[in-house]
């Protein structure tokens, strides 16, 4: 919602997130361990959603399901390139 966060894998920063960004969707969709570490850079306000609520929302909105699937696919490809599982 506000602030910035850094995404890292194996101690290396791979992305920086700002307002409107998201993270954690792969774990919500696939019930797997996290694929990266997200660390706040200063003050950070986030919104958390349970797996159940996330699944209900995505299942009920085709455009949201497509957007989440696209993000998860792109991040999964990045994980494969970095050797994360």
C-alpha cells in the first residue's frame, strides 16, 4: 500500500517493489515454500490476505485469475533461472 521493499534470493537483490506491487502469490496458489525474501526498506504498509480469501477472489474473477497466473508464471520462470525451487 505504501513504502518500498526489496526482493532477494540467496542474499542478492533481484527486485524492488513499491505501492501497487504484490508478493506471495506463488505460495498462495501452489502451497509451496517462499521462493524469495522480501524486506522492507523503511516504513512499509502492506495488505495481507488468507489463502482461502485469495482463492475465493481469484476463482470468482476471471480477469484477476488471469493476472495472477501471469505474474506467477513470470516469477516461476525467474525462479528457474536462479535455481530456486
